[in-house]
């Protein structure tokens, strides 16, 4: 797959010299013998297997578990750059929460004509059940995973907002633990911002959105079960927060109150951190065949007896067809200019956009509005003639189902591959937590496309992960001083 | 504690305990094979073991007639039937995985490593490695128990883990006795043969030294049986298991569990206040069969009271 332009490298200048903030690490890295790095990588694999940080692969023999490949070369961000990114992320998530609250109340933004109402109200992610419901703190997206990439100039821009059940934070935490175990000497030397307080912030936020009048709330994490691909993360977060990991069968609703079944009888539940899509939450209200959810949960929720994070109906704001309007949301609700730009996006339901896209299909990336995980996507420069024709036909039939974006170069980072160190494309998913305040733990999940030239970082499509270092504001201690 | 969590803990420890006791049973056969026995006696011994384990039908369906090698493979390695050692280790790990947030990471990593290592064992392994496999199973179980007692909070989690362990162990000990009693070879023509065959059982159960300390007398079927049933100070002993079962059940008692506790107490009283000769008046195997049925009843009641509560109450 060709990289159309020379990509921005996170660690190296175009000249090949290390960027200033990476110099210390890069010098160290170059001194490491290849066998040493290979041994460290094997050690990481063995540890991940033992700890069971694996994911189930759908469609393969039952019990097949795989590791998400972990690259031992970190992605490093300097303090100043992170500070800007952090501000931009907080701003964006504030606006998104304000937007969802508005949509489920007065719908001012629609009446102001900033977004076509049918875009929102006819969207399957819009949940009429939520209309008029007041939530504690007015927060809908308590946990947001905002995918950011660099454009050719090296500026961060947002590729996608994940406001339903964003996953991957356990890899951020486990990758860090792994790096500290493999290379403690690097942490002793560089001032790297810690990330391990994430579960504490999350737990505090979840407690803070308990229904009114509950002083010591019981929080649970609702998982689809041990065979879900993200089960490790669910179990991990529940353990880190010291809360019960529950499945739908462990919960029941009586008189609009949610309980869990314990060995000592029913126990009331106040806050549900759910890792289950809206559709599966309550078979009485959504998909009737779902056995993963809890019958009557929506009733308890609407009665204000239980809080759910993220709220039901947040998908209305992270749909790809709504994404182009997020900068407008920032202006509308916050009266500010967006600090983080969107990737330029053509909305194919618009005739002008469609005409342009159809004329330039082989240069662009076309995405399904409701697609996720890198499925249902056309990467123009890499597509065969047949694939291009197929998408042309699909777009003609249902233009409203697609958006298009330029083929981004995505930045690269040196990555340990079979042949040694080589540049591979990466993105970044920082996690933004909204409670009494909005918090971003300094770091995130860096995903890396391990195949040469590939721009697809999804783990289901051959992607791996890296540790993400945000350097402390203090200048790192010089080597000689250690 | 969530009922489902308790259920997983209970089965995690039951499966682990079963795995190690299966290893001990096979180990007994490996040791018996070293004694001067007729080939028929060896096969009858395996047949008795399969019957005691309730696996004789499943075995016959798969393999037909009994051979020592196939019986070993069936009990140790067969991944198709849930009663093999490898499948028990897998089930223990799957249950642990479902509650990895409740147990300590040391416990989880140990059970997970046990499972991952178990993948390298199978029927294709050479004869010489088989003894090592059985030792490995025992060692991994010892390790897991040690880590459990060394790291798990003394709360409900430990109680349900213990309930699973001791219910299973009480059952397994009686099955090991039963297999020996059903084995015609176990009642040798000459006293010396009988003694050495029952000594094999003691060694497989790591109880030989304890027998010597407690009896200072020759090994006889009656003495071994009495020791393994009646001693309340022997960790493998049924009496001891019932002590533990009763104590742990009492610690988690809820509003439904009164009758279960009563039955556990009643069963315990047989061993605590009863006489060995009276218990086995109608024959040892008859007594063991009845005892196992009462344990099954207890297991069912524990499930109903704590692990899978029905309704919304």
C-alpha cells in the first residue's frame, strides 16, 4: 500500500536525526544490540500470555486466544505538544456532551439550523427514550476515546470520536506496566508522566454521577461475558476499581430498582459502567432477543434509580455522519474556536461532495457511516479496479451511508519488525473522562499498522500497540547526571 | 459476593482438586504395574478405577476393551470428555478467568500458566514422560493452593473456594478407596501382596508416612480405609474434609441455607461420633456408595442456596 506523501515521523527529523525530545531515548535505542531487543520482545510476549492479556477471535475455533502484538519502541510526545492536545480534547468532549444533552432536551442546535434535523432525528443511534431525561451532572459520555492522527504537516487532527463503549484503555495501562518491567532504566532516567491513576479517576467519576441522594454508591461493571473480545479489559478495570464485574444474568430489576444477585440475597446497584451496546442493554426496550442485558433496566434508568455510563443514546454524537459537525458544536455551545481540527470530510449525501468524491475515488478513503473496526472501508490508492467499481455502485445506491476523507499519510514511528527498526504508521486514542471535571490521563493507546505501508491500525486487521509516553514538563535529567 | 462469582470459585477449586486426585489415581496404577501382578489383574485394576470414576461407559464407547495405556490416556489426556485431567485443568482455568477480578493476579497467573503448560502434554508423549506429567499436576495443584492460602482475602471468596475443594476431596478420597476395594487384585492371595498393593494407594495419596506414624502396624485394607475415612487430622481424610466443609458453610450461611447446614452437620456427625466398624457393617463399598450420594445431595443444595439462586428474591 503506497504512502502517498512522505509521512511525519514521530521520532526522527526528515534529515534522520532524532527530534529533540526523543534524542535521549533514540541514543539509548541505537546502542541496544538487536539480540537484546529481540529477547525483550519475546519476554513481553511470554508475560502477556501468562497474564492472559489476550482477545478472543471471532469465527475461529472456540477458545482461540491471541495477543495483540506489542511493540517495545514507545511513542514519545513532548510536554508542550501534549498540553495543546489535552486542551483540544477537553474542549471537544465538553462540546460533545453539551450537544448530546441539547439533542435530548431543547434541540437548540437543530432549531438554529446548524445541523439538518433529519441527520440526527432519523439516525438509528438517536434514542427517543432519552428525550427529556435529566442525568446527574448532565453528562452523557463519561468515557470518550478520541482517535487522533497527524496530518502531513505534523498537526494533530481528530479522525473519530468514540462515545459509546470505547475500549483499549487496559492496553494503555498494561503496556506501561510491561515497559517498566522490561526497561526500568528508561523510567529512572526520563521523566515520563504516569498513567496508572486512570482507574481511580474513572471510579471517582462513576461515583460522582450516582443518582441524587445516594451517598455511598455501589458501582458495577457490566460485561457481555468471558467470551467477548474485550473481556480482559472488563475484568481488569473492575479489579482495578474494586467493583463487581457483572453479567446481565447477575442483575434484575424489581419495582424500577436494579439489584444484583449475591450469595446473601439481592443487593442494590446505583451505577452501571456498561461495556455493552445500547441495543443489548434491555430486551424489553431494545433488542428483544438479547440475553446479555437486564429486562427493565431502562425503566429503572428513566425513574432515576440507576446511572448508566456511558448514557444510552450517546451514539448520536459519534456517528461518522455527525462527525463533520463537531467543530460547529464547539462554536455553538462553547463560543470558542476548535483547538483540534477535523480531518477534511466529504459527506456523500451532499450532491457537490458526491460529485467530487466519485471523480477522485482512487485518491480517497471512503467509510461506511456506521462501520467500525476498519470494516466496510475503501482505501482508494490501494484498491483494485473492481473494488473501486463496487464502491461506486454502493455510493450511488445509498450515498447517505458513506463519507470520504483524503488518504492521510498518518505519522510513522520506528517499530521493531523482523528486519530490525522500520517506520510504521500509527494513530493515538487518548481517553477523556468526564465527571465533576474533564480529565485526560497523559497518554493513550497508540496503535500501529505492522504491515509495511499499511494505514490500518485496527487489531482485527493486523494492528499492534505501543506504549505512549508523555514527557514531564521538567527537562529530563541529563544522562551524565544519573 | 455475586452468586455467579461464588459459583465460579467453587467450580474452579473443584476442578483443580479433581485434576490432582485423578493424577493420584493414575499414579497408583503406575506404581501397581511395578509389582509382580498378572496382566489380568492390571486390567481388572483399571476397570475398577474407571467404574469408581463413573467413566467406564464413556471409555467403552470410545475405546472398547480396557488396556493400561489407553485407560491412562483417557483419564489423563482426552480432550473430548470433560472428566480428563487436561479438561479439568482447562475448566479450572476458565472458571478462574471468569472471576479474575476477584482472585489475586498471582492465583490467576498460576492457573493460567498451568493451563498453557498443559497444552504441551498429550497422548503422544513418551512413556518416560508420563510419570513427570503426574508429578507436574500435583506440583501445580500444590502451588495453586499455596498461593491461594497466601494471597486470598479471608472472606467469602476463600470460603467458597474451600467448599469446592473439600467437597471434591471428600468425594475423590472415597472413590480412590472404592477403586481399591473393587479391584480383585487388591485382595491378594497372600497377606504380603495385599499389604504392598494398599501401600501403593497410600503412597499415591502422599499418606504413607502418616499411616506409619499413626498405626505402627502392617498395612491392611481395613486400617487404610479407617484412616482415610475417620481421621480428623489427616488433610486427605474424609472426616477432615467434612470439618472444613461444615465450617466454611457456616461462615457463608444465608436465610435459605439452614437445611443444607443441618445435613452437612448430620453427615459430619457420622464420622465425628460414629464407629468405623458400624459405618461399614454392610460392606465398605455399600457405605462408600451411600456416602457419595449424600455428598451429591449436599452439592446440589449448595448450588441452590448460594450459587444459582432462582427468581428475583
